[in-house]
C-alpha cells in the first residue's frame, strides 16, 4: 500500500468502517510511514475535537417537562 | 380415525397496557432526547423551532410506538421520524435547499499547511464551542446533516445511508468533503484570530 491509497481510506479507518484485512494493511503502513502517521493523528484529533465540542449540548430541561406533560398528562 | 385435534392457536399476546407503553417509551425513546435536540438544533438553526421539532417527533414516535421493534436501534428510528418532520414541515419555512454544486468543493486537508507550525493541532483548543457550532451551521445542508449524524451522534455509515436514503458511497463522500470544509473554516478562523500564523503562500 502506498501513501495515496492509505490516505484515501483515512476517514473510513478512523470511523472503524473498513474490513479487518484493509484495516490491518493501513495499520501496517502507518507504522512504517511517519508522515502518514502524523496526518492520521491530526485528523483523529480533529474528529475527537468535533465530537467533544458538539456533544456538550443537551436538550433544555423545560423541553423535557413539556414533552412529558404532552405525552402523559393529557 | 379422527386423529388428534391440532393444538389450539396460542392466544395473542396481551396488548401492552398504557403503563407498560409509557415505561418502555421512557426507557428506550426518551433517553435519546439530547441527541434529538442536538440534531434538531443543527437542522433548524433555531432553538425555539428545534424545541417544537423535537416535541412533534416525540409525539409522533409515541403514537407509532407499537411499530417500533424492541431491540432495534431506537435512536435511528427516532432520528428518521425527526428528519421527515423537518423536511415536511420546517425546511420550507426555515431554510432553502442549497444551490451549491457540492462536487466543486475541494476536499483538501489543512494538515499540510500546519505541518511546520502546529502539527499537533493545538490551535483547536483555543476555538470556542460557539464557533464550532457556527461552522457546522454554515455547511451546505446535505453535508451538515451527514456530519451531525456521524460526528455528533456516532451513527455508522450504513445507518446514515438508510436514514438519508442514499448509497453508502454518498455518505462517505459527503462526510469526507464536509469534514474538510469544516476543518478549513476553523483553520481560517484561527488564522483570522491570530491563534496561528497560517500559510504565507
């Protein structure tokens, strides 16, 4: 596997969407290729950052009360 | 010879009582309220419409609760209801479908430009939550919903494809372009704020 092929599967790899065989090929390439390794680390950091920043937000408590009232108290 | 009579058919399972229905709905559906709200907020970009959309989704879901197969993915089921409600009733009022040609968006990574200055991406830490959410809200709608379902709610490509009724390949390509676009906007913002110098090219 070369760098271009490896990078084509970047997000599928980070999202754990690859077949075990392809995942292993990528892992082996990353272990042997520091530039690709750094690139993948950077993208993983970016995805973790997105998740952390967006999941902090939850439904307002008043909305939950409104829904419970509507569903069960009518 | 009369033979033996066939056994009588088993009695139909008793209909769930209202109390049981409520209990299972609270246990399997209401626990996803935060997820529904986050997706609704990103789709409508308006807290009061997000409230209404989630409320309507929960009402529809409760009425259709007998159709939900226990043990299957309740979150996916609820998000599908939410998305249909959004398309049918909210999108026309709140946003217009984009006219952007999504294929012309160049999906390049900012990693190359940061290699010398900040290869660890520490500048991300300085970007405030609101700015991240704003960058997501500014994505074209097809990209926005794919990113939210994947990166915020953690659905698999297959689940997203089913929900959006598109091939898995389309999910992959949207996700790829959406993430790169988002990354680019946050990078431009960080350069604008002076968190990083950015490429001088």
